[in-house]
């Protein structure tokens, strides 16, 4: 088995962490694996700093670019993979052209609809569509027969570290943490409005928002208009997110759409924290409401306020062992074994 991974992304994101983790896991099990990425992207720079990673770069000028195709062709000819694993939409087009000589995998990490032309011209030669949630698979099954679910994972060992207790710019008696992009689907406005409701009854709450994106400034404006900006800290995009989770009291995932298999939920649980999340279908695969976390009605800031109030006032008690038991199901060691088993199954059937 020789596995070649392709990712075309520029910005570091959760999907790239997942792809790299899988790549490293395969190498650790003595499986030949090569990670191929956009040489203008952050993940390429990360790979260059890690001498243990087997990787190659290419210049991505578009999935239909002849120059890009030629570079990928050269890498494929040299590495001679038996499996090509595509980790984003553009790479699915680049990798699927080798379907006659290789088994093609594509991991689908988002729940957005796929356009008609893409379903036919981009994804028709994929041998296995791996979905990171049953919610995504239920959509993919409408168009493809070869669909499977392997949840994205969390490396629990990442959170087994000494905590930097000076991580927060402002420390409250109760610290609430959000990690993620500032985009419409993430529901940051729902969280800020709920925090505004809470702030009327608590003087010692601080909301820590870690991330960047197109709505960052508008969220700062919202916090100011609600007169809670003095108790909200905006950190921008950070890579040392582990300490933010570990120093928090509660982790919030207020997404209103688009979640595949939330890394934030799993990271919060891996840090041993109570995660309060919207009740999107995909989130329900990760959280059992009232048992290992708390759910609220999607998009409803009053419902989030109520949930937070109940947790803060101990009206809802979450057993820390229940959190550990649940998140252990998504440990990366389990995910890597599932991928290896699926690689072997699909390859042998082709």
C-alpha cells in the first residue's frame, strides 16, 4: 500500500490537521505515505519545519491548470501510489484523473450541497467518498453509492500538557471560550448576544473569542453596541488553542450551519471541558445532551443564555468521566485504523 495525499489549501484549517494526522499515523505504521500540498500554503511551511514528514509541494493554479496537472503527474510517476487520497474539493479533480491506475478516496468534511456539474465531472471517478459525519453521508448517499462514515478525530494527547495559566489577556471568575472562524455559519453573533444577556446578571464573566475572518470587525462592533466589549477579548487567529481550552470553564460551539464533524466540540471535550453546542444534526453525533455536554436550539441566543445559566448555576451537572468516555471514541488512533481498514477493503474490491 502506497498512499498519496493531496491538499490544495492556502490557510491552515482543521481539515489539514486531520489530513496530516492521518499521514503521520500511516508512516508510524510503516505504510508508505506522501503528503502533497500547495507550496504557497501554510501547511507546506509547516511540513518544511518538520523533518519527519514525507511531503512534496506543487504550485496550484487551479484544478484545470495544465501546469498544476503536470506537476501532480510528475509526483505520481515518481511515488507510484496505489491509493490517492484527496482532502479538499480541488484535489478531488486533480486526483480523480488517475482513477484507472489508483484507488481514489475523497474525504468530505462539509455539509454544503454539491453542484450538478461537479457531481458528474469532479466526483464520478471517486472510489470511496469518506464522510466525517452521518449527516454528511445521508446527503452524499443521494448521489453516490460508495459512501462511508469516518468521523474526524482529535489527538487527545495534545491536551495532556502543563497549562499556561497566564494565557488569557483578561481573566474572569468564569471564562467562556469560542474557537473558530468569524463567518456567518459559525453563529458568533448568537454567542455575543447570549453573553450580553448573561452579563446583566454576572459581573465576573469573560468571553474569549479566538479566530479571524470576514465578520471579525462586525462582531467587535456588535459587542460594543451591546456594551459588553469590556468583558470580551478578541485574540485573532491563534495556533496555541490548547491553552485556551484548558483554561476555560465552558466551551461554546454556536454554529448555525455547515458543520461536518466539529473539531471544536471534540477539542473542548478532549480538554475535559463542558461543551455547549447548537443542536445541529452533525453536533448530535458528538454530544449526548445532558450527559456529556449541553445542547441548545440552533440560532437562538435566548436558548443559549438559558443553557449557560443552568450550567453555571449547577442545574445541569455533567460527569467529567462521561466527557472522557465520549471523546475517546474520536481519538486519532481509532480513526487511523478505520482508514487503513477501508483502504484495504476498497483497494481489494477495485
